[in-house]
C-alpha cells in the first residue's frame, strides 16, 4: 500500500485510538525529548520555531498508537493545561481573574522589542498591578507586559524549604513562575550573583536519532541568529499568525504538506549591501500595510527559496561567504545545511515520516494504528543501529563525513608548542 493509502487508513482509526491513548499526568511531558539551545536574540528566531518544529518532527507514536500528529508539542500543551472553565472562557469570571487563551505550554504571546509593537495583535492578559509596579520600577513597557503576563498563572509546585526567600538576593520565586510557563521561546533574566547575561531558550525542535542531525539543526539555528543580527533582517509577522503556524506545525507531514505564514521580504533599510544583493534576484512587491508583508509558504520555499523569496539557506551561505571560516569548518557546516535543505525539499524524510513508514511496512502492523510489542521492539532496535550509524537509511540521511577530528595530531601539538615558545602571541 502506498503512502497515501496508509494515511487514509490512519485517519479513520485515529479518533478512536486517541481516546485510547489519553495521556496521564505529566509523564508524557517529562518523557519527551527535545532539542534546546540558548542565544541572545528573542523574537527574531521565534518564527523559526514553527517550521523548525515541523522540520524536526519525530514523535508520531503515543502510548502504543500512531497518532495523527508528528510532534510532541500539542501533547505536552494539553498535559499541563490547568485552566479552569472560567479561564477557558466557558463560564463567566467569578472566582478567577483572567480569561486565558493558551495553555502554559504554547507559542509566545507577544514580541518584546520596540520595533515589533505593531505585530502584537493579541489581547494580552496580564496582572495589571504587577505591570504598573514594573513600570514604576523602570522596566520598559513591552517587557513589563511580558512579565505581568507570566504572573496570570498560579505556581504548579512549591518546595517548603524555598517558601521564605530574600527576594533581593534570590530569584527562586520568580523562576517558579517563569519555569512553568513553557513557551516556544523563553526570555531568561540574568541570575543573581553571576556574570551570565540575558539569554533566550529556543525550545520547539525535536531530538533526532543521530548526533549529526542534532548538530545540524543546532548549527542551523545558530547561523540564523548570526544572519539576522549581522544583516539586520526582519522576520516578524503578527503574533496571531504565529499561533496559526503553530497549529500547522505539529500536524502529520506538515514539513512537506503544510504552509506557514512568512514574510515576503526580510531585508530592511538597515541591511548591508550583500544582503540586498542576495535578494535582488527575487520578484518582490512593495508592502503598503502589515497584511501585505507576509504570505503562506511551504517549508521548501522558506528554506530553499522560490521565484519571489530568496530563501533562508541562500542568506546563510551569503553570510558564510562574508566571514572568515576555515575550509574544514565550512565543509562540515555545508553538510549540516545540506541535510536541512533536503529535509525541507522532501528529498529526505522527517524522522516522524520515516517512523510511520517503518511501522506501515512491518509484518505485524494491521493498519489500525496499534503498535504491537514486536513493532515497538524492532523499531527501537532500528533506532539504536541508526543512532550508532551501523546501518544506512538513505531515505532519512545521506552519507556524511567530516574533515575535523576530536584528536589533535601529535605533529600539530609539537608545532603549536614550538610556535608558542618562539613566537608567543601578544
């Protein structure tokens, strides 16, 4: 049976099986694997989160059943959603203070930079008293709104030994709320008594089977932050469209079949000449209002480009051409980018699609979404072999090699030692 046929059968069985596969408590949250990194740029990379989630999709099985989703995100979002009927808007507010539109675990609800104000098109629930206190303390408006929004929720847990804290010396009370608002991005304040600066966690992507894949996705996001900051690019779209993108991202085969809202033109008046030159070949239209700034695109268009959009990878390659990057590093990075490009184009499968096809081809599978013990065992054994690169899976990965080596050759060590003695760096 072809891929389409298997998909149609899954659609008929998924409703019943999702009822059977109801998750219990936060076990399915704590047991989920995801790829996380920390950087120094916030909303500029959150838009990457939506299609980054779809491109890294690796979670199509829950509690012994194939589900009609490819990622963990909505599962965890529902598992920690503790909103009451009043907070959900199902009943008038009497005991509770706010109507809350999202679960604790969801996409970001607002942008923080001053230039992004016009894209904050959602009615943000916030603790007004806390907001006013922050403003009086000198916190800027958008950051005050963000922090006041976090505090519309109650703590999930509290340790008895940390009830009484000196808030001038410790931030545990704040972190108790901050750490139980699981958004696609987390804006992290500098910890007390530390020289660590402001940080941002990029949280949507899913863990892959091999170190090579995980490195590829991580390096790709790092390079995106560098490109955005160096070229002063604008990737912003209205927050409401970010939410719509999120609903698309966790669906089955969203990487190949989904369309995501994305900007038609990312270059700004502040962008350097090389960025403008890279995009000059695209047929671009002038935007007269925010609604004209974006359109629906496939991940392939976003990553690899199209007639009217340059694509993210060409911008990354232009950036790499402009910086001092040694030959060995560039060769390794190009293999990472090649993986991203092939996953985006559909030439290589996502991990989720590869898992689905493995299950569909298994002799024990009855096309009823049920994952038998035999299927689960064989799948895990296949995971182990792929992870250790003992077998080739050309539909998932291509053969990759690196010129870099963890072990520095003895000759290089001797040469460095000699140079350090006779020509030390000043």
